[in-house]
């Protein structure tokens, strides 16, 4: 089940990068969701509205490709190079926490 939810999030993310429409990504977030980045100097962003504003102000411009999944942690490659992990937590069927770690 975790992989399916995680894969769906990455699909929404990649579609948003290509289209510029972040509303499906934001709609999948719990109202009190938290998004963090390590070691990037961004965030943390707390709440659906703050995360939506972050995507609107500084939208990502490269997609992710899943390399492997371990529970709710996804190892991914950016389309422009580099790798990272995305750890997701869920509450009531919505994403309650997104922790993004850039590895290289």
C-alpha cells in the first residue's frame, strides 16, 4: 500500500512540474502537513497553505524517477542529475509530512 501511495504522489509531482498546476499535489496534503528539506536552506513549511505558497513562489523544475522504495521512503533521481530521498507520512489518507533529503 505504501508504494502505491508514494508512487501516486511522485506521479502528481512530476505532472505538476510539467504542467505548472500544483493543485493536485496540494489537494493530497493534510491541512496541517509539514514539508522539510535537508540540507537545502528552504522551509520548513507548515500547513497546506504554506506548502502551496512555496510551490507557487519557487516551483520545482525537474522531475523525479523512483530508484527504490523502503516502506514510505523513496530513493529517487532528479531528471537533471543527483539523488535524494523522499519520506512521506500519512494521516487520514492524506500526506501529513514530506521530508526531502538531497544526497548529491
